[in-house]
């Protein structure tokens, strides 16, 4: 059996108020325009620091 490793890729984004979040990239339509519904699947930027070594975070291209 061939199992493919599908690691989740995350991206750092900011909401309209400037708060930073880390979101699963595959669940976002547009990293520049995040909806409130999409933010429900994200982590607060302050919380992610302790897990950063375990997450694959890419640049959002800002």
C-alpha cells in the first residue's frame, strides 16, 4: 500500500483589524481577503509560536 504524506501547509494572514492568524492554506480562497468563516479554521498568531517547529508555514506573498 502506498501512503502519500499530505502535510498541511499553513500561511500567516491578518484580519481587517490587523490581528495575525495562521491558517491552513488549502482552506483559503484568497490570502489577501479572509472571511470570518475562514478565520474559524485558523489559529491566533500568538498561540502558534509554541507549535511553530511542528507546522509547515509558508510566506503569504505580502
